[in-house]
């Protein structure tokens, strides 16, 4: 199935899931479009009709018929704008606001029932996928909230998987690099001192969006490893927050110095490291998957 067909199939499926193919939205006498207009009017004291039309992308005649129905049902009232007599202002009546609250409650109940049928992990996956769709199709809607937390079961595998996928897509690095990441993660999982070593996961939209490790190099030196931020979450400050978390932990664990190993194509990561006070102390020519590059060591005192 090609991508266009997949998107169209999803649209049909989700339209059925939210129940908009029935005669009324949430067992009301109002269609999906009418309910959208009610929701928009219910979120503000009043609105210019032209603004509602532009916001919802409605035909002027169609919106006028919807508002006429609302007026006939006692839900809304229109009047001329006091600032510009050529424009109309519409507001919900008390009855209209009661109808809006009823639809809002039924919408919340409907979504709650859908989510209750899923496990906690599946709920996180669903909400994360929805946030990803919004962020990709309308970057202005991307949520800026995220949390930094310890890993959950299964997320060590996520670290290896996402490093393998992203570095292959963005830099052309292959199986040898993924195997290196797997060894680093396996070493951490198999034998680490939680007082002196740690892993953090950044979560945005209910799903992992980044990671970083702090591991022991020697008694006085920590090493920052495997910093990663998902493309969909870049620009939110996650990378810098993860590095700060690592630095704070290393200080509290008693290390006096911290180092990291990186490569010259990773320019975004390098900006984060330099901004956090790291300095380049060593570099050597190297290669990855047949691609020439420069290996770099950065360090800073704690």
C-alpha cells in the first residue's frame, strides 16, 4: 500500500472512530461542523463572524445557515460590531453555553472510554503518535512540554534502535555503529553503579524523545555518552537539558572532570557541548561505514 493510500485509509478509519459519520455529534442534533462552530464560540465571550469563518475554513453561506439555525434554536445571537458596522459579532446565549458544555462533557467521556480500553503503555503510544502527527503537519501546534526522567522497562532497547535508525538516515552510518551503541548500552545494563552512573530519558507527548548517559571513566572522571534528541523534538531545549542533567549528576557523584567523544559531522550536538562549557582537547581522523570523519574528545572541569 503506497503512502497516499495509507493516509486516506487512516482518515477514513479515524473518522469512524470519533463517530462523526452518525446523524449527530455525540448524540446531539448537531453535525460535526455545527459542533465545531459551537466549540469555537464556547471558548470565547464573542467572536466576529468573519474570524470564525476564516478559522474553520467555512464557506460564508454555509456558516450563515449554521448561525441562523443556532439563532432559531436559541443558542446564539448576532449583532453589528460596535467598531465596524459592516462586520457581525456572534455570541452564545445561556442556552447555547449549556449546549456547548453538554457537548464538551460528552466529547471528554467518549475519549475517556476509548482510552480506558487501552493499557497505560498503549495510551502513551497513542497520545505520542497523535502529537507527532500534529507536530509534523502543523509545526505551530507542536507541544513544547517535556519531562526528563529515569528509563522505563524496554527503553534501553529504544536507545539502541533510535540511534541505529537516526544515524543511518542522517549520516549514513550502518550496522557497525549500531553495534557499538548496543555494546555501550549492554555494558551499562549489565554492570553499573547507580550512585555514579545514570541514564535519563526525555519524554514529550507521552513517548521517548531523547536520552543521555553518564558513566564512569575513572574515579575522578565521568563520561557523557549517547546524547540523542528525536527530530520531532528538536528546538525545544531538550539536548541542553539532558546535558545539564548529566553535569549535575556527575558533580553530585563526586567526579572532578567529565569528557565526551563525538564526531565532527554532529554540529548541533557540538553547539550544545560548547554552550555547556566543554572544550575540544583531542581529535583524530577516522571513518564510519566507509565515510571519512574526525573523532573528537571534549572535556570540562566540574
